C-alpha cells in the first residue's frame, strides 16, 4: 500500500505557515520599566526647614551667660576681657563689656547693630548678626525669614552638599567642595546644630574671611548651648570665647534691647 503523508507537500516549506500563525496570534505588550527619578537635590532652605522642625517649640527663648574672651593680635598679643551676654529670640543680642562702669558694649536688635562707648552710642549700621541668626533665630522663627536674612548676608542657599566635620557628617550650605572662603555654614546631620560659620566680608577694599567654630555643646535647662567658640581670620586664630554661668528662661526686660535706653537699663542691673 502506498501511504502518502498529507504534510508536507514536496517543495513546500512550513515556514510561511508559521509566520502566518504568528501574525494572527494576539500581541502581548512588553512592560516598559518606569524611569528612575533622581532624589531631589537638597538646598539650604530645605536644611533650614529641617533645623526649625526639629527644635520648634523646643528651643530656649532667652539666654544669659558670662564669657571669658581673648582677642589675639597679629603679633600674638592677647587682650583678655569678660562679657555679659543677653539673648532674646528671635533677633536680639546684648553684650556688656565688664566692668559695667565702662558703660560700653554692643547691641543687635531688629536688623541693626549699635555700638556704645562710655554710655553713648558710637556706631550704628544695618545688618543681621550671622551667628545670632544661625545659633538661635533659625530654631525660633519661620525658615523663610531666616533664609532672607542669610541671603542678605551673602550666603548662597542654592549650594548644599554633605561633608565631614570632626569625623561626623555635616550639611554644608553656601559653598562647593574645596571652597573654603565663600560664606557658608556647617550643620551636624544628626543633631542639626551649627558647628561652623564662614563669612566673607567684602565691604572693605580687601576681602576678609572669618571662620568661627562652635564647640562643647552642653545641655542648659534641657537646651543645647555651645560653651566654646574659636574664630579665625584669614586662617589666623584671633578670638576665643568660653562660656560660664549660662541660664535659660530668665525674664529679660524689654529696655535691655532698646538702644535709646542703653545706659539707663545698665544701671538697673
């Protein structure tokens, strides 16, 4: 018996049929992976908001303390002083140079600096105190207000990065890596406390760079206070300050921070 197979027919390939069947088969969509979005780049305002959120309602509003101060000249000569300091947040700082009989000191209030000598006003100039803004105001006022004050002082809040300071991670606001002379501040990532402030002063004919470091944070009444400060000017140590007798929460009279009542308010203490 001559059996014939119906398929394949001699000379006819099955490949076209396979292609036809494949063309008729329903298409299966291929999943396209979603694009991976890069995390948003941090900026200074974001860090200021984090600092404020961490301590909002948990920061002192008044601080009083005494300070042993050493001013070091370019020749190495040391001048030692004792200061009384009064802080009301946000935005007010009074420093009396001892002895009080000299009636001399400096007052920062409402964006102005007033200098006093022998009870009389000897200087006045506009401007926020960068250390007061970053050591107190940032935790007790709106972050946008702090940002505006820092912007007016020359800090570029668009620049933000992480670095290491004394073996710990820190936010650096205001300068790119390798830039040690632009105005910038360093904030401990864990505690969100300021550890370093660099300010470039361009008001004079020659720019001056002041680098201030805050050390020995301790708890005073449950609030963090830096008990040591070291300032370098163009790389040279020129100022040290050591705190003692710090108190928080004391009621401070309004007239302490009124320039027109400098001498009168001093006599009442």
